């Protein structure tokens, strides 16, 4: 930083430049630098959980035919499925109503009349459930009203069945957590690979880092307090990133110890490179030793703005240490072959020395005693209890079949009640199938009679026909006229 012409920058020691409190010098990829604030920060962007858990295979019998993930994409919401079912039902009822009012044709020549006939042929559910008079012979009959409600009941059933399958796929099991007291053999069975990545957001580099040499174990001042060399437990490394130096501590094959751990490191001033920071980014992971498929993690960012009520941006610098308290909680996944993971949790962050105004930060930059940024990682093991995680299925084949039967009965019952009300209140619907069949039989007889006339005319000539037959009209008392005579309707029904 040669000149202090950039925004949010001030001069110190007459020749050097530094960013205002809460800002750090960020060098972009094109070589230009500027003072930028801490990215994110506070508690809003934290993530805690476990990744890599395989899916439940209890309802994946459809996988060879249709991908379950494709079904999930098509059925993202139950409301969408129900709305689509209602829209399809209303369209069907509107079509049937339009066909009935526009298809009134005593001669049966309109296309909408033929549509009405084919709607009646769809009466597959209520063909033996129509209105009937007392002491009448029961026989099946297909009506336009029965066809309408048969298809309507199938639409309702299909929509509800789709919602049922959506629930069975999405909510097929519940995750159960049980807490049990921990004993020594259970804790010794937890062997995990732990990784602690803590990035000090700043314009510093790893050349300013003073690596830790020891690890403190136990409670200071008590008999169980111990200090051991760092390589005995952790592997230390430092990597320069665009956000600042990233400290990494790895522990391969770690067991749950009965005591807490403390690891401290610091960054110091170098000529032209002061030790300042605006926050910390962390990513802590735990894997069972020898199993890289599953992982527990916690990640996030922290700055001083998330722990103060004054809303002022601050810069970390000084002798007081910033303490990040991590808790490791043992968890047993019974549904994953007794997988044993230590879930890392960030319980607390105690900020160290900070400066919120330019004057105090300027004085600190000129004071050699403040030329450090101390950081302490406090690892606490919550080893009093163990959480056992298992999944219990709430959907079985018998319950699914029972639900399907209930949905079918519900759909048919609704449409049957509506059809019974219509036939009870509108009397002419009692014999609508008879009237429609008579119209169709007359059309069929007329076509057959026309074929006979053409056969006689082309075989023996036009003179062989009666004068009345030449016009296509049947004389009164003829055989065809006798076929068209009105007969007493047969009362049919249930």
C-alpha cells in the first residue's frame, strides 16, 4: 500500500497506510486493491448438519420404470396436484354440460350427440346403480350421467392417489433421536477424522503466523491439566487464500478424550504488514475413520459486529485472545450401520482486543506491544450423553393399499351421491338411455332401409320400387313403418 488515496484508508507512521476499523485491504484478480468490509458475518450464514447420508430404499420399487427423483420434480407441492385435479374435473364437467345442451338432436346427426353417446359408454362404475322403480327388473344400463360421474370419480381418485404417492415418497419415514448416558466403551468406539479450518479475514499472510507448538488438555489449575506437543494430536498447516491466511488443524483417528483441548496461535507485525483482522471464517468437519462417504460439519463467519449492540465495525488487534469455543457431540446413526460421528457445534465466540475508531487503531499500529492477533481454539467434548439417530418407517405396503382403497371408496361415494340426487330430482333422466338408444336404432334402421332400396334399384331397376319407396319414405302400414312404431318404454334401473 504505497499511497493512501483509496477510500476507507488512513496513514500511519507517516509513510504507511491502513484500512479503517472493520475494513481490510483486498487485492482483486486484476491487481487493483481496495478496503472492503467483512463478507457476511454474524449468525445468519451459519450451516450445521450432516451430509452424505444415503436415501431410504423402502419405496424405490418404481426405480426401474420411473425415476423417483423425476417424480419429486413433477410433484413439488401437494397444492399444485390438487389444483390440477380440480381444474381437470371442472373441464370435464364443462365438456359434458356443453355436449348435453348442444347435442339435443332427435335425429342423432349432430357430432355433439355422438359425443353424448360415447360419454354414456364410459359409464363403467355406475351402470348398475341408477334410479329404479319398485318391483322392477334390475339390469345394467349405461347413461350419459353415469359416464360423466364415472370419469369424474376416476379423475378425483387419480389426483388423490398422486398426492398419496407424493406423501409416501417425501414423508416415508421419521428421524428419531434418542439420548442415552455415555460410558467409557461407547466413547472409545468413536474414532473420527477431525479437520478445523479457520480463516482469519484480513490482508495478512502465512508469513506472519506463529505456529502453535503445544496443546493444553484439561482444566487449568486442576490435577488433570496437561500440556503435550502439538504433533502428538494435530497436524498443522497454513494456506494463503483471497480472504486471508487459513489455519488448518487435522486429527486422524481421534478418540473422544475425557478432557478439553486448547490450541493457540497468533499473527505478528512485519515491516509494512500490520497484524489486523476483521473477522473469522470457519469450517469444521468430522468423518468416521475409514469412511469418507458421511460427514458432520459446521461452517460460518463471525465478526465483531455480530456481538455488539452499537453497530460499529471493529478491527481485531491486540494482546487479548479471540476464543472460539467448539463442542463435539457424539452421535450414533443406527440407520447407517451404526455410523459414529462427532457433530461439531460452535457454542461461543469471545472476542479479544478490538478497535472501532481511526484514532485508537492508529495509535495501536504504532505500538509494538499491540502488534499481534491472538486466536485460541477451545475444543470441548460433550461426552456425558450420546444421541442415537434412527429412522422409523411410517408408510408400509398394507397402509398404502388401505389408503388407496379408502380414496377409491371416497371418490365413488361422492359421485354416486351426486348422481342419485340428480336422478331423483330430474325425472326425465330415469329413461335417458332408452331415448338415446331409440334414436340410434332409428338411424341404424334408416341406414339399412337405404341399403335395401339401393340394392333393389341397382338390381331390378327403379320401376321395381313403389312410388313411395322412390322418394325414400315408407308408406303407412309397411314393414319399415312397423319397425318405427312407438313401443311402450321399458322401465329400467337398479
